[in-house]
C-alpha cells in the first residue's frame, strides 16, 4: 500500500484518528481496475480524482503524473496484473473541529487488491429506494467523496428489501443511479441513460456510451422515470467495481424477458474486449 510516498504492508496502521477523512469524510477517492497487466482508463480516473479534489478545494500535493506512477508502482510492488485499485486522498490530519484550515497537508493512500465481480450474479434484482440521491446543490454526486453515507443508506434499504442493488431517484423523481453504478435502460432498440447532474460521471458509463455508439445502437442521454424503468426491455448498470451487469427485476416487476437481453449481452462482450486489450501497461 502506498502512504504519502512510502510503500508499507497493508496491515500496518497508517491513519491517525485526527485525519479529517476519517473524522468527517473530508476527502476523495477513486476506483480503478487493472486487467491483464493494463490499467483501464488510468488518466481518466486520475483526472476525475483531481476534479473531485478541486471541487472540495483540496490540494492533493502531487502532480497527475506522480499519482499515475504511484498507482502503477503499487501494482508492481504487489505483482498484480489484475486488481482493483483505490487511491484515497484525505484533507489530512487536523483537530476535533471541522475546519479544513487546521489540516496542513493532504494524506494520500493507494490500496490495491485482487477483486473479481462485485456481485455474485450477473442478473441483478434492484429496489427503488426511499432515500433520495444527494441533491446536486447540497453535495454533488459528481464529487467522489469519502462520504458515501447516501449510497450506503440506499444499499441498506436494498439489502433489507431483497435486492442486490438500489435505484436512487433524485429530488424531482427522476432516476439518478445505483448505489455504486450508473444505470442504462433499453426500450425498442434505443438506450437511455440520465444526464450526470444527479449521478457520478461514470468512466465505465462513458465507455458504455462509446461502445454503444461504435455498434450503431442509438443512445440518448435524457431524464428517465420509474415508469421507463418498469417498462424497459432491458436494463444494465455500469461501474468500475460493478463492471457491467444486467438488472432483470425491479420492485417486483420482471424486466423484459427476465434475463440478460441482446443489447446488454453485446455490451458485456465489448466491455470485456476493451478492458483486456487497452489501458496503461503496468510492466513495460
Ligand atoms: C467503483 O465502482 O469503483 C466505486 O468506487 C463504487 C463504490 C464501490 O462500490 O465501492
């Protein structure tokens, strides 16, 4: 594990109770995957980490190039070819007061682990949860912050109601995203996904849109409602940890034929191809 420029064993304690990421969720993170000796969309994830930090006025204290190199070196130190990588940047050590001015510099951690699929099934049941996605004018879902309680509340509710994933609505009742992934629905051969005002600007989401366009499948970014979800022919979700998975049941309604549909199947195949053949090489 990388900790402020040094590599240490992962079971070594590295964080102070005065770290404001720990005390207040004051910090940002990323989820990145390496496949087959290559890091998928490394620069895009590092860009998003720096954008999240900028949005909360947090100086990471290193360049994007240095962050990329630290990520690659963490993988090398572990001899990983396939891994899930978690860069974490907290506001740093302060005192028992929330003022970020009390923290003199950011703490930077990079953890890498092997990880297979997030879900034990590739055909998920989803529950629309009562808790609404954070309003963008309160805490923008675009900031990948260390405060994931909104997502965790959604997951708790989905777990309690027998779903593997949650579907969040925003405060206007539009579909926002899952607890850890973006959502796509397919109706009459057209794919729809919500604009990113109410959800994370998913890198896997952007990849899915690219792959759909490459395959000439019409794709529209527009607001969608729960009615559109219930009556969809197919639904899939995308995320770095989640990768891509079909949703075949929502709130008691079977979606389409109740199994992975043709557009989703094509997406999964294309996604596997692009992740195993592109990306930044770890060992050069
Ligand atoms: C990821 O997809 O990498 C995420 O960060 C989502 C949150 C999670 O599932 O841990």
